[in-house]
C-alpha cells in the first residue's frame, strides 16, 4: 500500500507520486502520514516535508503557508503558498 501524494505551490505542482511515509510540520509540531491514516485537515507550517517513496528513496521539499489534507483512499494533498524541492 502507498499514499498518493500531491505537493503543490501557488505557482506549480512541485511533486506528485507514491509514498509510504510523509512527514510535515504543523504549528503544533510534526505530523506523519502513512497508508490508512485517518482523514485529517491541518495547517502547514514553514519547514521540511519529508517523503519516503516505496523504494525507500527520499524526497525533501521546503514548504509553508498552506494546509495538508489527508483524504479517504490514501490521497494526501499538501497545498503551500511557497514550496520547492530541496537541493
């Protein structure tokens, strides 16, 4: 099982694909999402979004000023005012 992840900024789609784990920062602290996570709506704070792909590789983005939406069917949408992949 995997999450379908969509990370978008106000200007463009930054990353889209499957993941086994996504960790993002909220005002209350970090939150992790795995397949089967309950539906969630949270504020996205400035910080790293760490995505672990099914093959174990990692994708790191810097994002903030937005929200995170975990939907039924293992779809995770991260909508940020600003976001970019880390170098």
